[in-house]
C-alpha cells in the first residue's frame, strides 16, 4: 500500500511539473538586478525614477520577481557581473556596449541618451595646446574616444599627452586644483563643471555619445514579460519627467544617489542636474525608442569606436564587427507603446 501511494504521488508530481504553468512558477521568487550610473545624464535621473515606480514593482511582484538596483561609476564596472549572470539589465554607454557585445550575448532594448562626451580645459585653451599636458579620462570610454578625436583634429595623438585615468566625478576638482590640465568625460560632468566655473573652464572639443538599456539575451528570452515591464517603466518615467515639478523631484533623487555612491555630496545642485537632464531628455524626445541615427553601417561612429577599442586591446582578438549588427532590438519599445492599456503607460505612481 505504501509503495502504491508513493507511486501515485510521483505520477501526480510529474504531471504538475509538466503543466504549462509549472515552469512559470518555478521561475518565480527570483530577483532581477538592474545596474545604472548615477553620474550619467539622463540615465541617472531616469533610473532613479524607475526605481520608485510602484506599477513596475506590482507587475513584477505578481510574477514573484523583486528588483535590485545597483549603482556603478561606469559601464566597464558591470562586465564581470554580467558574465556571471548576476546582473540582468544595465544602462551603458556606446563604448562599453561594444565591449560587452563581443564577449556576452545581449540585446539593446532602449536608448538612454544622445548627447556628447566633451574635452574640458581652462577657458580659452585650444586642442593644440594639449600637447604634453596631463589629461584625465576613463580609459576606453566615450570620453577617451572624444579626446583622441580632438587630438587628431590638430595632428596630435595619445603619445603627445600624459593620460591620467580617473573617475568622472573626481575630474572637475582635479582640474580646478591644478592636478590635471584638462579632462574628457560624458554628461553631465562637463556641463556641470563649466556652468559652475564659467570663467575658469571651457570646451576644447566634443564627440557625439549615446547610451542604451541592455539586457542579457538569455534573460530576455526566458523572461519576456519582465523585460517588457521594465521597458514600460522606462517609457512611463520619461513621460512623467516632462513636467518640471517631477523633473526637480527626480533630480533630488539623483543627487542622493550620487552621494550614496561616493559617500560625499557631489559638486552639483538639484537645479543643475534638472537643467542638464531636461536638455538630454529633449534630445531623445523623452522616449527610449532607438533612434534611426544609431547605425551599424561601415561608416558609422559605432564602427569607428569598434576599431578604436580593437586597437587598444579592449576587444577579444576574434571579435567581429558583425557581432554588433544583431544586438539592437528596435521593435520592443513600439510593441510596448502599442499596448498602452496593458502596460498602464498613462498611469504614474511613484514612491515620493
């Protein structure tokens, strides 16, 4: 009798596990980790808003999923965790996106910015005057690329300067204190530094810079509902941030996020963050839809950046440009927007 009961229980259990709903339940009770950069505009302010989206929390909770947001300084900080599957989503600039795409299977599912990386120096300083100077940047970043393009415009190369590696939040003070002679970084650091010291700092050169929301391809395939809900939250947040009052509120969250990451208040204000983010969000029309300007043709900026990264040994020796062609999912944002009611895109509920 005992053997018969055990056999029956085993059969019932196997039937339950083979049901369509069973796999969804076993995928529940998990955590999704989203990495982002508080010192990036407008990504920092947008993700601080998404972090507080109650509708997103409710939608994921219904699937047994919880969220964890992980602040980082730069895109390269997430590489190891992405490889291990410890991070599923991340906001990341174009240069780091290329590095990741040649080593990890990913999808780009949204665009976070379309602005510039800028070389900042003393007011009136020219690119030609950078020869022999100490210039700070994050190695292999969009700032590094902007610096090399600026140098090339006057016939100089990296060998003609003294390159100093430094985190972006440290650069303005280092320039003001004379520890470096110029720096190259992504927004909002250049704009904030110049607006704070307009009589001291000025633009020497700049280069177009983009950033994206990236997801591990296998996670997007295994958990499409979670991926869609995060994109919906991104759409909602950018729409909500059109209102100046909301943007000011989120700038305060962003400032707090910067402080938490570094352990000290940054050299900026809520108003400065708000103004920079407003301009950057307007540049992408307050939408994460991937721009048609994001091109993978042979003459594109991405192709040039790919060549730069390969030349400095940041890509695997067997990395191929063709690997980049398949990473952009240009349809996902539109799929979510077409299902406006399903994803509650016109409802806004945040932890204020």
